C-alpha cells in the first residue's frame, strides 16, 4: 500500500507508515538504494523477509519504508510490532448481522474452494507491482455460509495487529475479485505481507487490502477504516479516488 510523509494525506496498511521527516539528501539516497533493490528483488526476497522485514516492524523513523521489499513491495505497519500467528493460534471470526457466526482455522479456509487472481497491485502514492498472483477464498463464500441478514449493508474488517480496520459495502464485498487471501505469488502468505491471512480487494488501492486479518463483521453501515478516518477515500477504486488517475487494476 502506500507511504505518505504528509500528515494531512495518510496512507494505507500495507504500504504506509508515517515516519520522522528527513533531509532531501537522505531521501534521495534511500530511493536510489530502493531502485537497485527492485532490480535485484527476485534474489533478495528471502533475505529481506528474514532481516529488513523484521527490522521494519520496530523502525520508529519510517526510513525502512523507503526501501522496497521483495518483488517491489514495501513493508509498513501502523503499529510497532505485529504478533505471528500459525496453524494453532490463527482464527478468523465472522459475526455481526449474520444468522450463523463462525470461526475458521487455517485448515478450514484451505479446505474451501480457492480462487486465483493475477492483477497489478497499485499503491495510492504511485508505485505499482504488476502481475501479482493472490489466491484464497472469495469473501462472498464466507458471507453466504454465514447467512447475511436483510438489514445488512456493509462489512467491517479487523486485524490482529490490534489497530487496523477497513470496510466495504456489501455489494463491493460480494465481488468475484475480493478474496480472503492465503497465498501470494504462488506461496503461502508471509507475515510481512499480512499473513497468514489478509483481505485482497483487487480493483481498489492497496490500503483497502487489510493485512493480518482476524475479523469479518457484517454491519448496517460502512464504518471508515483506519486511514480513512484521517482523510483517505472510503471508496478506493484505482484511478477514481484520492485525486489520482492511475490505470485501473481490473
């Protein structure tokens, strides 16, 4: 998602974390290093996940956010650290205005029909990672299993970082290109990229695709997400929000 150093223009979960302002020379140096990192990304993915990705969780300056992670992604979190979840500790709850509340383990989610999408990932500040594969369960599948009640209008998402949230209208949530993602780039979703489970909203800017997903709550109205409460568009269609004109991702 995005990083924006301007407090009036905050950004999303996967690609934004505001840090301490730095000088122009430092920024240019970091961006030059970032460009080199993009070229070498296929070789540096594992090293990043094991070193820089972990360090970024505890970086109070935000400088690590200027460096791309493997594949051109950038790692950001709105908290200082995020706990790891595994086969034994992970649970995804579905509740709210539904007839049947549910709690899914990773094994439960993997047992459901899987959908694979390949789309560009677009950050609201401009960077794009082309042809990125995500795979998981369609959100509509979980909503249908829960039995959405007639008065429902929206879906709210919460995360086990303890801070982040997002929302979609019920119509948006039922789109075929909105997934509860378990895999990215044909591998299990790693912790730095929001694993073991994240939301993936293919046609919207990446801040809508909440990382470290823990809860799905069906509601009677849209509740603005973490950054949207500070100014970002609630409807984050690529090319039609936040004043940008990027090429749509679908």
